[in-house]
């Protein structure tokens, strides 16, 4: 067997987030004798990220670009120089959402034959960058040869009427199978043996809607004294949310665990997963939570494609907020079960998906 095809994955960085975790799930399970992943990141070399060591251990290379700025001549020159110097890449797979237009433009200019733009979201924050991103999004079909999306809604939002291919946010479902012994052990470790544990995994940013989450938990905790909220992740709004917990008088009921590597075990310890995002593509964390047999209460802004098991409910972000309490209470005494067949049936187990991606990269289909 000859050398593997090297595929360049274009990302912001490889910290422990939904997109990055999805990529690592594929990377660990693809046949690396046939396909190898390398990563073009947009952070300085001295900023070590969570997955960097594992990537190198699996045989991948990590390259560093300046922070992405399409109006910076030096950034565009850096992109152009990179592709001139790395003619070995015949496949470029960009995960920068709207801003994928720019690395794919440079790749096209330098003759890269397969250029994939991948949509991971269904909206974007209405901030100062909104107009730039909206313009950039419309440029993508000029530079991409293939359009990928994590789900139907994400594809429609990013690519409009253009044809796209769904690449599932697949997980290694076996790691998440519900295990009573793991649950007991982790609850002891967290000091929540006799508590009703509501959990959330996600970066502390506007999209994940932590302010709304804390308000709903505070309401629920008024009539459920044994309720505990476990928040996993970090981000720019974390300190603000900690202050908010103090203001509501629930700081002793909220555990901030930061970034964790033991997500499968922590999901076992929870009783319910709360996820009120303002927008999402198709969240890996919700696939994982359902794989752990965990009841989920989520916002109505998340695609129906995530409804995998029979223990997941949607509630409006703009309607009667008491409905959130009702849905949470409904699942309070739910029995956990093995849901791996549901995950496989809905197409979210990594084994089959990794073979599909491997076939696409090696044969273009």
C-alpha cells in the first residue's frame, strides 16, 4: 500500500468544541493507512490547543495561519503562499462556515482540485461581523467544488438552493452506553449522590444561551430543593454567568466544571440535559447525551433532525417560560436505558460514517 491521501482540514483551532470533537471522531476511526488528516489552524503556534498532541500522535500535521481577516492583504498573501508551498494537498475541507470562502479561494487559485465547504450552523450572531459573513457566505459556491453540511437546515442556511451533501456529526456510540456503576461512581466523585442533576455541555457564549438556562434552573430550584446544575465548558461569558448565579442565590447549586475529557462518564451522572441554544447546526453534544440515555429538554431553535430518542422535548424560547419547568419535571423519574440502536438507526454512529468519508476522500463519492 502506498502513502495515504493527506486531507487538509481548515479550522479556527482544535480546542475541545463540537466541531472539533466531530472531526476527531472521524480522524480516530478513519483508516489512516488510506487517509490522513492535517490541520490548517488560525491561531499562533505558541497557543497549544486541546487536541494538538493527539493529532500529532495519530500522524497529523498542524499548520498555523494568522487570525482570519479577509480584509488583511497579509492574511490573503499567507494563504496564497501556503498553497503554493504545499502542492501535496489535493483535498481541502474547510470548517470556517461563512468565512470558508477565503481559504477555498486561495486553494482554487493554486489548483487544488477538491475544495469542500462545510456548514456547521443555521445562523450567526448579529454582531459587527454579520454583514461581512453574510457577503462571504454568498461567495462560497464560486470557490467550492463540494458543499457539506451537518444537517438539512444547516445546508439550506449556508448554501441556499445549491446541492449539498450531509455529513453526520457522528460519535463513537459505544463510549456512551448507559452504565449504572459508572453513574454511581461519578455522582460520588461530584458529591451529588442524592441530587437531581441537570447538566449542560457547551462553550460560554451568546449562542448557547446560558443566561436563559440559569434563569430556568433558578425557577425550577425554587420548588425542587435537591436540584443541582452542572455546567461543562469555558468561554468569554463564564464569569458573567458565575455572577448571575450569585445574584439569583443559587451559587451553591451550580457546579462549573470547566473543560473536561470525561464527558461520557459525566453524562452518566446527570439526570437531565438542558440545552436552550439560540441557534445550532446539529449539536454533537445532544447526540452524545441521547447516546447516554439522557432525557433532553432543548430549545425550539434546534433542528428536528436531532430528535433521536423518545426522551427529548422542544420548548419555545419566546413562549411561556413555565413550560420549561413542566418539561424538566416530566423527566424527573425517567428510567435510563441503552439507546445505541437509536443512534445507529438514525445514522449517528461513527463506524459507518467514517467508512463513507474515507470512500469520498479516496474515490470522490
